[in-house]
């Protein structure tokens, strides 16, 4: 099966992966501890291993070779030989076909069984018992790809300023699978997301940046398949350079680029949610699919003194070792590939603290942060960290270095508590609405560094947040034990859907309160797709395995309230975009910020410390009056379930209501009195001046 050595040349060790040119293909694979690397070539359908070729050269811990005549489109994988000594951190097993970490495309799926495991699963010695089952027939194959073979036709990145950015968290399949305007053969695909109706809809909302849940290649876990479920969210990456082929349409990989170009043509950025903190190979009892068989000791963090076992700061069984220079290179090479070759505009890093953790703990000056910060490509794209994990010192909201934005869960939790009218939340609520300067106003960071959100893929949707007291995850097959228990939600008298008009009226108002606060707060807002019209997951707050109508966005047969909420959401986004006073770009812009209590006085320390004093007013004024947007606005917040009379600032006698969440259809009108009667659980926006 092996090709004669004369057919392979030395090649170039500096270009990792499989890189074709007009005469052949160069192969290069990092492994510091391997003793031999074989390149395996397969038939066009991937079912037959037709040749094995030993890579002839080993330079600077890179195994490499060049095969003349081998063209783009060829299928391949690796077998890597070396010591099988788990107690020393080494798990080489040449019987296992391995995915190239730099593969640009994967063909086929994993057919789970003993073959993917380097040890004998039924042996009492578990991972110490070597297994010689060949896995090639049951593994996806890598495809040699000419990465430059796509014509971008003048595509230009929108380059949306941070202060104008509005994120829209979206799932490729979930967003398009049930959309009636998308052709059936394109639903659930990249090309479906590029459909003109989808793009027009996102544009009509006023969204600037669509953030896609993971689209790097990931498998469906065996335990999910056994229960008839799938990995819907995709947070279990195997191929960091390869698109998830499950989202391919008729044009295959080109469909991904078609999608990016279609969104760019509409002025919409594409942000990828990326998972560089762990892989799909699990812990010491997990499968051997790629990294574990190539060089486990280099790619993963292991317990000091016990390298048989993996550090599990991610909760998934393993943690990628970005302290190793070649592993760090793989991550940055992957990011540059998506930014340069695939024209991606930015990245949201799942469990981002993992990437900043060195052996002694989280470090703003970690190798990863330093590498990104000085990179001429990556330092210029949007970078958003999820600043927490389950490892030591894993909660780092505000701890990322300059240049980064962060998901701000303090914003989420505070707003949920405030609008439930919990005591003692007012001062923290004030800080969150103003961009969380207590967290981000240092080292030249800007208000946009905090990504504000009420809901995200992980947790209740906005509708369910005001419709359920408890999670309802029974469909996940884990006895409702999975998902968060503390959701700070409230059902207002009935659990789940109801025909009670009074309950639905309160729920609709609370949804408007959350959305209004989100879009008129300083910082960068993120909207979960479908929240703008009240999408529900029927109380499931952990839809990671629900590739079904439970998680898909429903577009038809919606109640009238859904369209009303969508129109209200669009109106809010329009307000934010047209009036910079709601999207502050810097803490030092001369804006006057004043908080008032209902009796008309400026908030004092005594007022702030009063736990029951939650009704509050915020005045934003620009002293250097601008022609762009409003210069003097007043926001009144009332989370109580009763009316509150709020005395208006006395220096103005021409306050005009812009909107009230108590009545989304109310027209602008001038307030003739010196006070405004706030309806229960409502938010009012006023501006100085008479109605236009």
C-alpha cells in the first residue's frame, strides 16, 4: 500500500497543512513526540485507502513532504506512530486515522464505535489497554483544498464602527430551516442564510453584525445519537479550518463564501463564534480523532505530575494547551485563515479565559493575548471574549486586555433582577445602563467593550424569560437536570403559554422593557435571533441537542403580538442608530449624566442605598449641541407593579414623550404638567423640545 519513496519529495516545513500548487501538494504536520508519520490517500468517495506514504522529512518538529501530481480535491488522513504510554501523556496509535488539524474541508462523518478509541473500551484497564482496530472506514477524510480558488468579486468588509455595532446571535440552520421564503433545498444551509429574503429581513431590523453559532466542523456525539438527538449548537470542534459540511447547500464550501458576500453586500458583518478552548476528543477515555493521536502531550494541558489525565477547565474533558507555541500558532493561523481567506469580520471566543490562561493562571499578557494584540490582521477585526470558564480564576469580566470586547453577564443578571423589582438593584442597574464604566473604564477601553445582552443561545429566550419560573428540559433526555436553575425569570401567574389576557399583557410589556433598556443602554447590544418577535423554546433553556422545531425559528402562524413586538424592536434599533446619545463612543465626550428620583431631586447616596427605591430617572445631555440626533433626553424606569408619579426636571418646560413601553402605539406628545405618571412596570423615553 505504501508508495515508493522516490515519488515523494522533501517539501516545505513552514507551510502547515495540505497546500496544493500547480505541480502537486505539500504536506506538513506538527508532532514533537511522534516517531513516524504516514500520509494516507483515499479514493474519491473516501471508502478505500489506496496508498500510504511515509513523510520523509522532520524539521523543527514538523513532519513534511511534497507529492508531485497530487491535486486539489484529493482525500487524505494521517497515521502517526510513537509511544503508547498514557501514564507519560503519549497516546500514539497508528491504527487510528487522524484528521489533519489544518484540514480546510472534511468529507463524511464519524461512525462511532470501538474503532475511534485508541484503547480497549471493555478492558478493565481502560485507556492503558492498547487497541489495534483500524478506524479509517469510520472516519471523515480531509480534502486538499485550493484556498484561493474563489472569486470574491470585489467583496468589501463593512467595517462597522464599534460604537454603531449591533450584534444578532443566530444559528445557520435554526434561523432558516422553517422560513417559507427560502427554497427547501437551501433551508438549514449557508446558502439559505444568503437568501435575499433572509438578508433583507436582517437588514430591515437595523442589525449591523450577525454572529453565527459555531460553524467550524464538529461531530454529533455518540451519546446524543443514541438518544435520537444531535449536537445542535456545535460547541465541540474537530476542524478549526473546515466549515461544518452539515450546513452545505448545492455549492458546497463556496456556499459559505456566497453567504459572507451576500451579507457584506447588504452592509452586514459576519462574526463567528469560535471554540478554541477544547476539542471533540474528550478526556483520557475519549476518542482518538486528531490531536490526541498526533501529539496529545503538546496539544492538551495535562495534570502536573499525572500527564495521563487532562486538565478540565472547560467542563468538556480537555483543555487546549495554547501555552505551546505550535498550538498557539494553529489557533492564530486558523483565525487569520477565516479573516483573510474567508473574509470574516470578527470572532466571539467561547470560554475565552481558557485562551488567556497560562500554567500559573489567567494572564492579560498571556501568549495568546500578546499574539493577537500585535498581529497586523487579527488586531484589526472585532474580538469578543466570553470571559469565564470553570477553571481557577475563571471569572474575568473586565479582565481582558485593551482591544477586546466582552460578554457582560453582569448586565444580563442585573437587568433581569431589576425588572423583577428586586430590592437593592438600582445602583448596579445605573452602572449597567451607562456602559458598566465601573468595569471597563480603564486603560483606554471604551463603552463598547461591554457587550450587553438579556438573552443568548444558552438560557431562556426573551419570551420564555417572562413566561416560565422553571426550566423545562425534559426533551434533552437528562431528567431536566441539565441547564441553569437560576434564570431570574418570572411567569406572572401562569407557567408557559396562556390565554389569560392580563398575564400576556404584563409579559408583552416586560419584553418591551427589556428590549428598550438593551438598545438605549451604552455599550454594544446583542439581540438573540427571534427575540424581536417573541420566539419560544417552550421553557427549554439548554437547546444544545435540539436540532428540531423546538430550537428552530418559527416564521408562520405567529400571533399578532409577534409582529407588534418586531415593529417595536425595529423602532428601538432605529432610535439607537439615529441618536448617538444612546451609543456613547467614549467616556470623555463631555456628556452630562444625571440620575433623578421620583420626587424630582438628584440621587444622593441616601437614595442609592435605599433598597426599595427602584423607580429612577436618567438624564443624558450633550453640552456641545450637535445637529446629529437629540441632545437632551430623559429615561424614566418603573419596575413596580403600581403607578408612580415622577417629577420632571424643572429647568425644561417642553418635555415630549418619545415612547412608553406601557403603550407601544402611543404618539409623541408634550407634557403640560410638571410630573409624569409612570404606568406599572414601564419605561418612558422623553426628549426636550416639542413634537416634530
